[in-house]
């Protein structure tokens, strides 16, 4: 903050822009400093009005405003309405509004501020369609993220962990995860959805883990219970494709779970039946790649790919992969879809290829320094992390990293891989989670 003020006094616009960007990116730390609390009303009002403040939620902007007001309450009382008017009350969580904001003495004693709280409450009573029509006070801030990769035990019950790509640490997830084979998982709006899979028979329910509240619960699973399916999320909907029913041939099936209405819907079937395949969301479209025609030995491995457009509910065939593969990793990174390892009809693969969405073509890149018949990977930023896998006679010992920008692989000998090869994997945003939940 001091550098920004100094740069303004010295008329150094580039330095001020750099300092302001730092303040916005690190706002959740900045607003707790004495420098912030000692700012004049003009600078605080301007700062709280910025769309580029990086916060977990609008709750933190409210907290910053109240901290500043209370730092010198007698002298700052006249500015209360102007300061709190910069808080976007409709974006504050319903729980925080009712339990914290409404109980704040500063708010209770001021009719104008109470009106702001009421506007926030009314927003939460509107339907999603009506909310979209509102513009004033609902522009989102820049979202603060804390991405980690969650892995759930698959064949090993209660073996669940977070991998933190920032410091390469593993953290246990306290979970009642039940043993299941060949399931799928996907993350949306603070919740991991675990779908399908089987023990002796396909599991019908859908297990859910809220990463912020550190809570587990179950909901109604897909209409057709099955294993070896794939799943991804897009715009509040969870999509599941393919799979097989207790060792039978692969399915054409494509289903959708609406997280808002908590209801399942059957969508147009895929062009090709498949199981043990990959599926990702990219730019609002759903891409399905590879897999096989069945879980038995005679099930032909596929290189075919197709894309689903939720707007038109239609499937379109795409350029096939160079290598037929199943049980591979499939991740989306910056307009490219990477297919990593897996197995063809002859054995495990170390090769990696990517699909160029704009060009509708596949290209080979540097192979993995390891060959596996099953690959469990996820991407954070431009890096693909292979965190678990099975070689046929042994599992992956240490994690692998692939830089999509330099086309280089690193075998990280200092970090052990996840010990369960049949695990489920997805990227989650733990920002806002209780620190006790994430402790190592």
C-alpha cells in the first residue's frame, strides 16, 4: 500500500499499477494490515469498489469494510454508508448474511445499511433466472483459488488424500469412503460427486463430499447403475457417459444430473458405445475419447472421439486419436486435450498425444518416463500431474509431472505416488475450507 501511495505522489503510473495489482491479488492478506486500516476514506472507498479484488467470497470484502470502520469508529461513523455501499451484499453467502452481517451493531443502528442487507437477502430468494437479470451489485470479484488434487481410494476404503501442487505435500481426507471398483468422480461448486462403480453389484447411490464443510452425504445416483463410466461437470450439471453393467458390453448411455434441481435426466446417446474411456469439459462442450467396447478381454480398444454440445443436445464425431487406448488419463489444458498413457490391445502405453480443438487434429508429444496400463492424472495450470498408476506387475512409485508448455517430463523421486492404483481423481478448489481439514 505504501508503494502505491508513494508512486502516486511521484507520478509513476507503471509502478502504481504494479503495486495496485499486487494489492488486489493479495487483498485477503492486505486488508488485515495496519497500513490498510490507516488509509483515508477516499482510498478505501476506491479500493473496495474494484472488480479485481481477489477474494474467496464477498464476505471478505464486507469484513475488510467493517474492520476499517471499527479501527476509528467515532471519526469514521459518518462514512459508514459510503463504505458499506461498496460491498456487494447480494454476493455475500446467505449463511454469513443471516448470522454475521445481520447481527453487526454497526448495521443494526443504521437504516440505510439495513436496506443493503435486505437487498442481499432478497437476492437469495430469487430464482437463478431472475438473478441473471440483475446487474447492479452482482458483478463478481476476481475469485481466489486454492487448487488441490483429490484422490479417493477406489479398491481401498477410507484411503483418501489431497495432493498440494504448491509444496508437493499429501494431506489425509477424513472420509467414510466405501470400497468400490471402477467409479468416477467430479468436482463442482465445493462438492466432489462420486458416481457409479461396483462391489459385487453396481452401486446405485451417489456419494458427495463438501470440501469446504468437510462433510459427507449421499444422494440418488444415476438412473442406470454401472461401472467403468466417465464423468465431468459443466454449468451446474454433472454428466456421465458409457460404462458397463456387471461385465457386460459397453453402453451408449449419456445422463445428466442437475445440481440445482437435484434431478437426473437421460440425454441423447453417444455415437459409439464405450467404457473405461475419458471425458472432459472444454469451453462448454463435452469431449469423450477412447475406451473399449467391453470390459472383457475381447472388448476392442477404441481411438474414436466425439463431442457433445449441451446447447443443441447433439453429438459430433471428431478426428480419432493416433493411438487406441483405454484406462488413460484425459485432461484439458489451454485449448488442448491431452490423452496420457493407458493401454491398447497389446499392453501398457507410455505415449502421450493432444487434441488441438481449433485444428481438429491429434499430435504426439514427449512420452512418459513410465509405461502404465492405468493412469490417474489431473492438471493444475499448465502442469499435468500423474499421481497414481498400474504397470501390470507393479504400481507407480513416484509422481510424474508434465509441463505442457515446454513438452518436458519430470520424474519426481522425492514425492511418493498415491498407493492405490484404482483410485478416483479430480481437481478441487479448497479455498474457504477449514484449516483443520487441510492439515498434514
